[in-house]
């Protein structure tokens, strides 16, 4: 985590450069007629998002459990976690899971992607510590 935090400034600078170069290149493409934006968009309103590759899991079981707990507690959301973990777009993942389930059902196979109930959290009374 310390390494990840130490990279924040470098990532921010890299991201700023990428957005700048993307808008510059799009402006050239629009001027040259290679791209035509819909009338409701201009370069200032065009939604652009650079998404980093994501950090690989160190201990998948613990990290997934932590992510699920963070979502359950309202501290994070599935969309951000998918991006940060480099696991694709949340909405595309859901669409593909629905497609897989529908296909399995058409073949008479029952699939379950439910991880089950979250593990019980141990409550420690500070007075006992």
C-alpha cells in the first residue's frame, strides 16, 4: 500500500498528460474531418476516461472479501472496484454474467455466482483487550 500511495503524484501527472494529448489529438481529427461529434457534444463535454490497468491481487480471497465488505458498508462501489482491479467494466461484467446464466439455463445447467453470506465479523470488546 505504501508503494501504491507513493505513485499517486506520478499517476496524476501521467493522467493529466494523457487527457491533454487525447483532447489535442481529437481536436486534430475533428478539424481534419476524420471524426464528427454529435451536435450535443464538443471537446469540453465529450466524456473521456483513462482507466489504468489495475493492481494485481496479492491475496485474492482476502482482497475480494475486503472489497465485498467495503461495498456492503457503503465505503466503495462495484464500478470503482472493477476499474481499480483491472477486471473490466462493471456493467459489461453483469451483462456477460446474465448471458452466461441464460445460456446455462437453456442447456438445463444451474449456475450460481452467489458467494454466499459474507463471513461473520468478530466483535471484540475493547474492555476485554
